[in-house]
C-alpha cells in the first residue's frame, strides 16, 4: 500500500512542468469565458427580477470547476454546494436548460423545482446542488462507497467552501470517509474552495485553526493546497490525484485557494466585510486572464482568437436567456409530482371534500 | 405461517431482503461486532461481512447522510438507529436531504433508504430515550412513516420499505419486540403502505390507533365486550404517511363515535390530525366530539410510578370511550 502523500505547507503549487499546447487548453479557456458570461447574464436577469430566490455566482473561481471537471471520466459524479452553475456547465449540462431552471421554467434541468441552489443533472454526473452548508458532504461520501460497492472505478468529486468546515456534517463525513478509505471503499476527492469567506465571515473569524487542510488531515485524509486561480496548477493536481483515488479507493482533499469577485449572493451589494482594495487586488489574479496570458505567450493565442471566444460566449449566454424567457412555466400538475415515487399527494382541497 | 416475535420478524425481513438483493446493506452503531443493542442484527456481520453490515461511528448525521448518498447511487441501505431518539441528531439529513432530493431534482433520483429503530416509553429510560416520532416525521412530505403493531406487519412493511424507492422512517415499538404473532412464511409477503386495517370489528364505537397503543386498545375492546357487551371497532393505521383514512370514515359512519389513542403528546400529535380529518369529513355522522387519549404533556420521567402516569393505559382508554358514549355521567 503506497504511503499517502501528506502536505501541510501553504506553498502554492507550480504549473505542471511538462506543458504542451494541446487544443484542450483553448477549449478550457473557451469554457471559462462562457461560464463568466453566463454568470454575468444571471446577475443581470436577477436584477431585472427574472431570476428569483438566491443567486450565488462563480465569478473568479472558474479555474476550479473547469480544471477539475475536465479531468473526470464518464462514470465519475459531482456533488456541490449552492454555488453550482459552473459545475453544471463544465459537466456538459445544456446551458439553456440551466438558465431555464434559474428562471423557474418547466424546461429547466429539474423542471423548475430546484432553482439556482439545486442544479441536478444525473445524466451528466451532477448529483446536486445543495442549500444546507456542508449538508451534502455525507451524501458524497456515501455515493463514493456505493460506487466502490458496486464494483465500478468511478470517483466522486465533492465541492464545498471554507464556511462548510465548521458544521457537524463536515466532521462526520470526513471521519467516515477516512475510515472507509482504510478499506479502499471511499474513492472521493473533497475540494475546499477556500475563497476566504463564509458568506461575510472571514476564515480568521470563523475557524479557530486557519490551516483548513489540517482539519481534514485529522481524519487521516491526505491534503494538498493549490492555487485555485491557476488552471494549470489545478488540472495538474487533478490528473495525479484522481488517478490515485481511483486506484486506491481512498479519499483525498484538495484545498483550492481562490477568491470570489462578486458578492456572496446577488443581494450582497454592500459587502461591508471586505474592503474594495482587497477585491481589486484579487481581481488582478483573474483565472481567465492567467490562462489567456499563458496561452498567448506559449501557444500563440491571439487577441482575435479571444475576441471570437468572447463573442461566442456572449451569444450563447444570450441564447440561454432567450430560451429561458420564452419557455413556459411548469404545468400546474407538476406541483404534486416527484414528491415520492408512490402515494403522490392529492390537492389539499380534494382532501377536504371526501 | 409460523409464530414469530416482532423482533424476529424484523430480523427475518432484513435477512431475506439481503439474501434477495445484493444491493441491500445495513449500517448503524454497534450492529456488527457488538451484535446490536436489541440483538436484532446478531450474527449478520458473520453472514454478510463488513461491506454489507457496516459498524459506524456514533455519528447519526454521518450515517444517515452517507446512506442517502448510497441510495441515490443505487444501493438500498437500512440504517439502524439504536433508538429513534438519536435520529433527531440527523434531522437535517432526513428532512432536508433524504425527503427533498427527489423533488428538487425534478425526479432524477430515487432515495431508497430505510431508517429503522425502536421508540416509545415503558422501561424507565427517562426523558431523552422514551419519545415517539410519528407526528414529527409525519409532518414532512417526501418520505413514508410507518408504525407497525404486529409481527406480521413489522415483517411485511419492512420488506415494502426496503424494496421501495423513497425514504422510510420505520418506527418500531420497543415494548412490542417480545410480542409473538403469526407471520406468513412466503418470502415475498409484503404489506403495502397507506392501507389501514380493521383490527377488530364492532358497531358501537371506533378506536383509531397504531403501534403499541393499538395492542392496548384491542385489550380494552376485549374487556368491554366481555364485561359490558360494548362492541368497539378498532382500526390500525399502520402507516402514518401515507395516511389511509377511508376505513376510519367507514367505521365512523357505522359507529358515529371515535376515540384516537396515541402514546405521544396531545399537542400537534397524530391524534390531532386524525380527529381533525374525521371532523372535516364526517361531521354529520358524529354523535359526539372525537376524543383523544394521549400521553401527559411532560418530558418522560424516570420514576416508575411517574412514568406510568405519563403514558395512556387501560383506564384512560376506557375513559375516552365513555366520553364519546356519554357514559361517564
């Protein structure tokens, strides 16, 4: 049994040494630009009142969704918190249907019953989309057990934020994943998206131990930190770690250090918990700019190429909005469906006129 | 048919289903090496191995949450709660996850998880270990809540739960574990959810109950028939959600009087739902307001005499019946 690699240093990983100008990098840049434009569109539609409820956008963190998900195989599955649009898009969900879900339309990927926080697309490996911070971690660990139990070699990728690490379900899931890992029964990669804030409470103010990975190592799960703004670094870690987890059935945790450029949710306008200068400073390390610059310097990507990508992305986002806008609302009868498989509820009015 | 205890009926159901379907597994605290607090899982670790009989840490949210994930990906986990009282540690996993995932995914996943374990008072376990949870869990759409009163139902309903597609809260009565009854041998014997049954026919008054209080109600009905010639019709609800009120309404149409008997507290209890439904639907048939026989409105005390005072017994049920028959002066 190979001794699991354990790192406690806070050093930021370097991009992979052996880099080739594969077309995949250009595709990933395209994808990240599209996610950015899609999220900007959702913010606009939220302000117009077309999107209701809560809306948490991924702007600034794109390299973590694209970098990790691009390294997955077909049978792998993803669980995430409520900041989940990018994961759905990176997994290949139809953007029109994702936008329709946000609009609460019957054509949405969950028929308009889940909304922004509960994106679900089993066909593409997305198992949600959860709104209780940290609540999905046990589900993801159980999913990993299930996959190994049934004999497949799939792995689970489980996203959560730094803010999820203080809730009981985080600790219970980590401990059980650690235990099951001893038997090779828990092929899961936990991703801490450490963007520095649990909503508006900074890591220093919400966690007694600010080395977040150390808390995962307490459950005998190896960890490593990666610069979440740099997709070369993220993808490099993903390729190596996914292979290891797939082979061993043991959990692993990647702490991706990142920053969200937008507010916590679309209603977080004032952002009194962080100075504007801090946001500006982090905007200088935009994951899209980092990838673009590398591809320009090393692979001859031109400004025209990027302009074309941007136009395509803007157009696709606009198309998704149009599709969502023109889609019908869910049917009235949809209300009572999917509650349970059998014993569907009746309308209350019918219940009272026996 | 064979005579089996309620406990063995539960055990048999699990073993038969684990033999039938390799995707059925059981998890819980001290169910394997220790062989279970109530010994329901004794010998199962040896028979099925640690992959299918999973000893968990003391972490209810962890074990139920992981079971939900397993269920979404194709397994059929049974999670044993050492007592149902501990399930509320995992209330978020049960209510916010297990019961909601099908709906907010637009029906993309099944969640066939069974959370089972004993509940109820009677052996001086005091305030934190004596509660009943049917109205608590019965409130939430997205899952089934059942409370069998006989060994046959315990077996047949547990099989339905394990073979189903949705989360099931399977509430066992700790006080009934030793109770014996006839249980069909057929390995495919199942009892559907949402089918109340007439446990005893009668024409004078309807008693509605479930689980342990159903058995007590049947004893009272026997006594009333022998001593006073009063015929009670006793309805066993069996499942709390889905709730089948039709046999109750049919019975009330005949007797015009109804008493609901439950162990749990009166306020917002299952009896409140039953009484309200009877009133809404059968008002013109009623000759008296529906009576509720319930536990007292206190946490469960330890002292034996106080514990006995806190839960309904024969005199309280008799008093309820006399109330609806205007027979207590």
